[in-house]
């Protein structure tokens, strides 16, 4: 049941929950304001009246770190890919290979197509430039889905067979993501924000102009939120690397059948070349498979 007592959940309701800063203990005041005090009608505040952001306003339901991880994922899903001609491709989770298969020739994504070729039905993947008018000529080949899946299985098994070499690379990549410079910058911004807040209180109490200080507070707060997103992205990447490392250590036999969940966890990108596929893992490693 929703908070309003309804049985059906809408995506807009879920988005509001996922982006509501109150879950991490903060509060943005005056998101709406009253336009008619008789009817008590309220509308969204689009800058008509000032808003105030209060950090640590109340006890958090979820850690800030987790909230920022969600924001990083939402940002990534908002626009999954922008093609060379500016076309935006939105995120899709319909298939484990959706929007991770790219054309080496024109840079566009490959799309899953139900094909009927001379009465013979099959599922293939084709470059979007060959399916719609993108303004780019492309003669990239069509790839049968079964061939694509077999290539992915082969690449994953190659990873398992050479796990000792790949684990060394993974350890190096994990160590690289442990860089603390973002945390140091965040601490610096937080100290500057604290100093600005004290300065604002002093100016307000003495009835002096504090507009410049307020502008600086907004700028510092935006920088802080951006740093928190970057840290969440870094932490998310490190978790993915650790997850792949654990898989390599635990997997004792080769993969025989296509595993959608494993592909979602391991594969970052597949590039279709004229005679091969380049399969990149989320560990920044790649395997080439001829097909």
C-alpha cells in the first residue's frame, strides 16, 4: 500500500521517495508556498519565495552514503547514451544486453530486433543507424542474439581461466579507487560552509547586507553535493570491482549457459567490430572474441 492508502504504485511516486532528502536526515524548506490563504491552496515553489536547506535536521532513515549512491544511479539512468548527432537514448532494463552493445563504426547503440528474413524468424541485434534515420550512414553487420550470447559466455570463461592475472589487475584498480583526494576536498568545502554560516548569522544580527554570503553558501553547497555524488560513484565502482573479484575466487567451473544476472553484474560494454566483439568488464578489463 502507498502512503495514501492506494494499492497501485506509480513511477512518479517512487521517484519522489528516492530523491527525498528527508530520508537522509536533511530538509529543504518551502518546497511549496500558499497562494490563497482562504482556500489554503499551495503550489510548487519555482524560486518565487526563498528556500532553505537544513542539514542533519532530524534523525536519518537511511545513511547519507546510501542516499547519494541512489542519486548517482538515477543520474546514470537519466540519459544512458548520447549519440554523435545528439540523440538521447534513455536507460532500459528490458534485456541484460540493452544499451551496452555499441557500433564501432558510427558509435551508436545496437538494438534488439525480432527479424523475419524470408519467412525465417530470429532475434538479432542491429545498429540503430540502420533502423532509423540518424543522419549517419552505417553498414555495420547484423549480429544474431545466439552468437552474441555465446561470445559473452566465452569472454566470461576466459576471465575465469585466467583469474590469477585478472585478480592482480583488479587489486590494482581497487587500490586506485581508494584515493582520498575527494574526501579531502569534501572536508575543506564543509569547513568553508561552516565558516560562511557563522558569517551569515553575524551579518544578519547586525542588519548588514548578506547577499554575497548567501550566494557563496549556495555555490559551496552545490560543490558539496557534486563531491558527494563523485564519492558515491567511486564507492559504487569499488564495490563492483570487489564483487567481480569475489566471483573470480568462488567460481570453480566454466559457464555453460547464458546467465542474465551474471551478465548484468559483470559486463560494462560490448563493441561490435567487423570480425570480432570487444567485451569490456566493469573491472576495466576487456576480452576480444572473434565471430
